[in-house]
């Protein structure tokens, strides 16, 4: 059990909340936002708000008729009250002792407003693995998923940084909401560090957003790059595609893929 200094903020879709919280092996309380979408909501789960106790920890469950992972994370943050928060997903299983490790790492590093922890992704979906404790800068912030992110709640709230409602599951454009969140945190002056401390692992499952290297994949990447890099978006976009051309551009070719990305960049300029 923790001393209520830490809450986990979980975003889920069409889940049985109590069963989910039991399966995640949680040692800290938190807020669960469970979005009920379409006809796939579990029988008996209806919109509403309730509190419950799981493994001796207190949770606020918000079942909502809405969609969008950014909206879900912002809602959870608005209802949090602890000193530290972690953004969680419904496919993460935590290792014993994770809550104490998070609190200890913040206590030992008062210079950090945000810490990015190690969580093992399922095979084939790895984007990062921290091998040292180091400050995160504009050069290396873009690799981290939400479930790696922990923060001092008041620092985050006072910065005004929130998740974008344009990107991620249930939003108009594909993934990238986590990179944009860290981009905005850096822009707001928050100090971000990575750490080698391990918290848990991602369960095997299908991606909720990736459907192959389609036209939408490249177009949406261009929209995201506009928000991340502004006028340099075409340059960084080309570098991204060229580096991964043997996988990403195998079907469409590099130049068609790049044209789609640039179309997305131009579209992104109109979103402001």
C-alpha cells in the first residue's frame, strides 16, 4: 500500500472497471475513465460515477459516453488529487513495488517535474528503453508512450499542459498525442528526466490505431509533424520516412509517401 502520494490515471474503452483494476496488479489508488463506445460496452456498465476499493486502494471510476484518449486523460487529471500522478493504459500489468519506486525516484530527484519510467512494451511495439538517468530535451522526447509518464501533479496543472484532442485513439488523427504532450511540457518549461526504474509490462494485444502504412498513416503523420516542428515539419518528415523507408515506404514508395505527409503538414496549418 502507498500513503496516497501517488495516483494512477487510467484510460480505458468498453471495460468492466472493477475487473480491469484487479487485473492490473495495482498498489496505488487513482482515477479510471472508462469510455463506453458503440455496442461493445460490457453488459450492465452504464454512464455514471462511483468510488470503489481495490487491493486496499481507493479508485474513482468515471464511465462516460464519449471517445478520445486525450479527453480521457484530461478528465482523469482533472479529478486527481495526489502529489504524483502516472498516466496508465488498460493493457499494462504492474510489477510489485512499482508505487514505492515511483515515489522514491521523485523524492531523490527534486529537480524533475516529469519522470519517464521503463515499461516493457510487447514485442514489435518497442519505442524506447532507458539505460541511464538523464534530462530529456528537444532531441529525444518523441519516443515515449503515456504509460511511461509520471509527473508532479501541481507542477503539471500549473503549467496548463493538457492532452490534445486531435490525436490518438478516438480522435481525428492517429497516434502522436504523447509526443505532443511532452513537446508542450518542454515548451511550458517543465523539467523532464528519463530513469531506468522499471514499473511493469504491456500485455499482448492488437493496436487500437495502426492499420498498416495507409494514406491516412502518412497524412496524419504530417499533421502531427506540423504541430511538433512547425516550419521544419517537411524536413523532419523526410528524414523520418527516409530512415524507415524499407518498412514504411515498401508499398507506396518514398516519394508518394512523402507527398502524403506534406499534404498532412499543409492541412495541419489550417487546424490552428
